[in-house]
C-alpha cells in the first residue's frame, strides 16, 4: 500500500522510533515511548507548530502496529 505524501514524514518518525517500544513485564508492548519520539522529532527538526499533528499521525500508525501485533499473536 503506498504512503500518501502528507503521511511520509510521520512514517519516517515512526520508523526512527522502531526500537523505542514500551514493554510490559509479562511480555508484549503497550506503545511507543513518546519521550523518545519527541527527541526524534527534534533530530528531524520538526517545527514546534507541527509537532502536535505529527504526534497524532504517529499515534495512528502506532495503533495500527499494535493491532497487527495483537492479531499476529492470536495466530
């Protein structure tokens, strides 16, 4: 599935945070570490005025990824 141009930067941010998942003691993940996400946004020089929208976009990707992980665990 192609990525729409307006979502490309959010996907890059999400992928840059690939190792920044919060893990629970019993296994699995709960979501991304947003502190790390904000650090990645700073490194990518995302303007402060755009950070809220980028966060929302990354959260939508995150929800999809969490659902895909849950579906994969179910088999």
